[in-house]
C-alpha cells in the first residue's frame, strides 16, 4: 500500500497562529481601552479647569457695557492681553481678540447656547492647533466673552501614549509568537512520538512502545497504544 505523504508542522503552525491571534486581540483591546480612557480623562479634566476659570472671568466681567462714554472693547481685551490669556470679546457681532493671531469665528451653535445664559464650549483647530473655546454672556451684559485654551500639550501626550501602547502591543505579539511556538511544540510532542511509534510498528518493529509519563489524556492514549501494540 502506498503511503500518503503528510506535511509535518501544519498543526503546530495552526496552534501557534491561534495563540498569537488570541493574545494579539486581547492585548489590542486592552491597549485601545486604556488609550481612550486616558484620552477621555485628560480632555474632561481640561474642560473642567477651563469651565471653572471661564465662570470666574465671566462673573468678574458682570455688567460690562460698551455704550458711548464707557469702556472700549479694545481696552477691555487689553487686560487679557497683558495676562497672556487668549480671549475673544463679541460686541454687536464684532469680534475683539486679545491675541490677533487667535481670532476664530465663534460657531453659531456655541453662540446659541451662550444666548441662553449658559457656558458653551467647542473643540476645533485654529491654524492646525487644537483649541478649546468656552464662554458665554457675562451677567447683566449683552456682550459675549469667550476664552481659548490650547490643548496641543494634551494631544502631544496622547500621541506619545499611542506610540508607547503600539510598541508594547508589538512586543507582546512577538513574545506570544515565540511562546506559542514553544508551547505548541511541547503540547504536540506526544502526538509526534505516537506517530513515530506507529510508523515503527508498521515497519515491523513490534516491540515499539510509548512512554506513559503523565496521568492526562496523552498518558491514557500512550497506555492504550501500548496495549494495542
């Protein structure tokens, strides 16, 4: 009878690949969840700090009026310029920025929320830099006052965290590949030994026996094989 050639190592590769895929998926999910939890926490803390400061500044600006004979919008924002605070004062639809380089158009939905005497916020980019804009109406005033906080540091830290997590994930997958190959070889060694023993018996070496070295399924298999031989 002709013997069909059997390619060796296929089951070992399958077990190794399955092990690596399971570890890679688990590590990837853990890394992604960690990243988004840190990201959400950092952005939430940034918003909380900005909101507290905005409420204080809006309260300090209560009752501000820019009618004839009163303070001018330019003089008002000059105080924020001296403090190096990026602020935008809106009076009758005209913007007066404390920093001319940071003078974005305030989104309509933000102004709509501010019109209801609420503190409104939005995140968007200004010349490629991520900013958080937050503000509203000072009490007893028709003007609008918004503050802009750069979040470039937060995004830089998040990019670094993403690189660290990606590198850690790649390292885990590499270690999993080496460990999976070793475990697959160790696990399948009794199967390989049984295959060699079966070929020996087929070739006439009827004294061939398998060592019964464990009390698990492979040990029971070896004992059954020896009884059969």
